[in-house]
């Protein structure tokens, strides 16, 4: 199994818990994320209504849905990762690997406070919104997608 690469604060550690805005969907991630970052692709811009989507790439098999399975709806674009959202409050939840259907990337805003997960990269920076310049904040940048 791949060793997680992300650095988190010493007080934070698995399991990482989180939920959607209405609280109907609850989950935990049982291992440290592999990495975290921002995606600036136009699909994420439209999906979130923001300049980028902040997310944690998780270790396969480390995601556990605790509540709200019936509330999770999915949009599966023909050429990308299926995106899940809460059908009650509309919160963007996670993306699934197209080949396995397993949760692969969880939105950072869902995690409960104190998780300590810090973004390490920015992908699709060539597609960044002109109305919100990318700050010079340190994360590694990729013109397109980040290699897995």
C-alpha cells in the first residue's frame, strides 16, 4: 500500500471525521490522506461556484460513510471522476475513481475542525480564473492534472 505523503499537525490524526452542511451525510477517513491540494479546472469551478476546489486524496479503502447513504447523489461526467453531493443541502462531498467507484478525493471543507491537513499542490493552473489570481503561497503547481 502507498505510504501517505501528507504532513499534518502533530495533534491531528486518524480518524478524520466530517459532514455536509446539513449534517445528514457523515463520514470518517481512517488513514492520513496521501496528499491535498487545489484543483483550478473549469469543471471544478462550475461544480463549486468558486475559483478552485480544495480536496484531500485519500488512501483507497480508508473512507467510511457513517450516515446519509440515501442522501448522497452522484453526477458522472463521461470523461472524469464521478462527483457526489448531498441531495438535501447541496454540499459537494467527494469524487470517486472512475474505474473502481471507490471514494478517492474528499472536499477539505467537510472535515471537522482540527484536522491539520494542508494543501501541497495546485492543479490545472493554466485554467485558473482571471478574477482570482493564484497566490504565491508555496504549493507545487501543475499546468494540467497532477500525476498520481
